């Protein structure tokens, strides 16, 4: 059977900026028959995420991420529908997902690597299982619960950087649902800031491209910052940490400002910022959601409940067609999206 797939065409290098040309669409073939334990699936949705930037390098800088290989099919979070099954627990028509879904239109996969989905849990919006009800939502929820030390009634202020992104837009809302009394987001355009406040319930949002971030934080967080959900690192994080309270907590989710730089992960803080962190006893521990998969099922159900109740607002940027996944990746890395970046492959 002839299929279309997207392979890694070239590496941008550790310090390079990813471009659409780093990926290549090509034709390939898969077997016409399905073996015992396998299923043939048609791809519906693929997830495009910031962490994938690391996979473009020969050295990902991480012990849990494997690099994509040149001229080999890329992979990541994906959703599809079973077209043929020789797996005892999966049947034709089932919707399934995997963290290692190949970027191709049709694939033959090991049925044991797939998780069956229940569309009703997300009001039929299957793509939500790649975002708000998937690994992105889990990262936000478990990051806050495991590293944020949020307590109802404690009058805590949370700041979220990269707040208009897939994880940040959820984290601010979840911080409120978990008990924070004030939530402030940091984003890169006035439009994003407006959406955070008007649609997603943030108390305020800062456009970091306009004015002094530290000054605006002092005005918007008069009681200081108790919880910082850090998606970006760099100068923005230095500004937030300078406003943090004694015994406060940094949820180290991502460092997107550092992904195109040849630095270790998590990157060390500048000397002055590290001094503040130590003096104020601010926790800054690496958070990896895959370490908490024993809490996945209950957490996904919680996320789905919030979605059904309208308490968790979801934004997606959907790009049509496998051929456009490279452009979608470039746009995402340039911060051009609001919410989760999804590629719709088949209807």
C-alpha cells in the first residue's frame, strides 16, 4: 500500500532555527497484510510540540528523548482510527492514540502500543486527547499538583510564562481551579493577552514585548509571586524569579527560549538570579510528566470533567494536511500560535 509520510530532511543544528525545509513529504509503502497483534490505522490528527525541537538534534540533551533520524519518518503524539485489526482488544472503527505515532497517512502498528479513546469524554472533539485531555493537559495539571504546592485558601499568586501556548493556557486555568487566588500570564502579543484575560479567566496578562516585565509584575502581583509555571526560561524567568516570595515554587515545565541554544537542560540560572533563588529558598526542580503516569487515568478524567463542565477553555490552532506539518512546526517554534498546535491529516 502506498502512503504519504514526513521525514526529517535536515538538522538545523543546536543553535539553528527550525524551518519547514527541515522536513520532507514523500511517498512510501507499507505491507498489504496485518500480522497477529497488529492493527492498520488511518491517521486523523498529529501533535506538534516544542519538545520536538530537541529531537531534531543528534544529541537531544535528554535521556528520555530519542533523536529523529535523517530521511526516516518523524513521530510524536497522534490519533487515528482502526481500519483493520488482528489485536484482541481493538476492532475496526476504534479511535486510538500513541505518543509515538508516525507522521504518515496510514500505518501498521503494534496494538499493544495504542490506547483506546472514548470520544464522549471530550464531547466528540478527538483532537483534545492530544492537548487539554492528553499529555499537554496532564503536564499542566500534574506539574501544578506535584511541584506547585498550591493550597485552597492560601491566597497564592501564580505567574505563567508562555501563557498563550498549549500548556501555559491550561496551566493558568488549572492553577485557579486548584486554588490560586490570582493568576497572571505572560505572552507575546496584545491579542494573546486579551484572550488570556477575556476567555481563559486570567486576572491579568503581560505582553513581554512591551515595557519592563519586572515593573509590570510588581504592579500586577503586589503580594509577590508564590508559584511560577515556567515554560520559557531566559530573561522572562529571571524577571519573575526576582518577584518571587520566600519559600515559593517554580514548576520547571519547559525552557523554549533555550531550545535553540547549546546549553544543558535545565539551563543554569544567571548568578544573580540563582542568588535570589537560594536566599528565598525557591524550589526549582525538573518536572517530567512521564514520571507520574500512575496518575494518568484519574488525571485525564479530571481534565475531561472540567472540559465537559466548561471550566477548562480549550484553544487549538489546526493546520490542514500532512504536507503542511513542517510549516506548522516552524510557526509553533516562532510563537505564532494560540493554544495547542494540531495537524489534521484525514477527515
